């Protein structure tokens, strides 16, 4: 058991070193990173929760929130190598489930929208990035490798590889369904790669250009059929 605990601890530290260029040493991570502290205290609280030491588990999580500004319910299920960057204001609810290699930024809420004691918090699968201020609310699944942009409010399932952006918080990119295996997702800080998220103004202009071209093609067809310029005839200039 002890070797496994030490290995998991090293994995958590190495993840921070890999994903945060501001981290200069492992000692700095251990002493100065609230996301790492919150995760370690969560592991203890979750161990107590599983053994029905419910009040003590909640008390440990309460201390973690006081020390780090990060609230993780001890009943939540969290996989390996979770990276909570900055972390202030992060809330992870009781029935939330988080896979491996997930990244959460400050102000993220994995919340519930129901008052029953069943599954009411989201399931976040492997490799997901949830950016600053995003709210994922409900008992649905966010698929592997998905990216949730800053301040998005997500109330429905996100497919593997999906991209969700604010303010309308709609999926704008899906993974290739023909691929037999999910494509590996590159880590992108704050889940906002510029080449993946189209410019809405450019999209609107491109749509107008396409429509004008279609109208021109239709006018040319009508002119070819009637043997004279359609626009001149319609305006009465041809009589």
C-alpha cells in the first residue's frame, strides 16, 4: 500500500511540473500549490468517507477549503493526476466523478441541479480541461478529451472531443466519429486553442459571401434561360 501511495504522490507532483511552467521544483509544488494540498487532503477525507467516518471526512474537507479555497466533497470520486491550477473557488460536489489526467482552473463548479441524494453531479471523463469560471451542472457526462471554455455554463452532455464555449455554451467541434479510437488530445492551457475555436464574425462574413455567390449563380442561370439580363428586365429598363 505504501509504495502505491508514494507512486501516486509522485504522479500528482509530476503532473504539476509538466503542466505549469511556473513550477520550478517539486519542493515548490509540495509547499506552495493549493491545488496539490486540496487534493492530498481530499484523498484522506475520501478514505475516511468510504469507511463511514462521515463527519470526520467532512471536517477534513472543511479544513481543506479553509486552507486552499477549494471545496471537494469527500464523497466525490477522483482519478489520478488531477491538476487544479490556481484553484480558488473550485467546487466539486458529492456525486461528481472525475477521470484521469483532468485539469480544472479557478472558479470551476461541478454542481448538481437536483435535491435528491442520487447522481446529481457531472461525470468528467479522462483528459478533459475545464477552464476558469465554467459551471458544469447536472448528472450527465463530459466525454473524453472535451474542452470547456472560460465562463461556459454546461447543462447537457458533451461528446468525446467536444468543444464548448461561452456565452451560448454550445458544442462547436466534435471528434471524428469514423475514428475507431479517440484521437489523443494535446494539453491546451485554459482550454482555448485559437485554431480550434472559430471567429464568430469571420464565420458570419463567410456565410454572407457564400450566399451572395449562390445568388449570383442563380441569376446567371435565369439570364441564360431567358436570353437577357434578368436584373434589367425586372427593373423595367429593358422595355
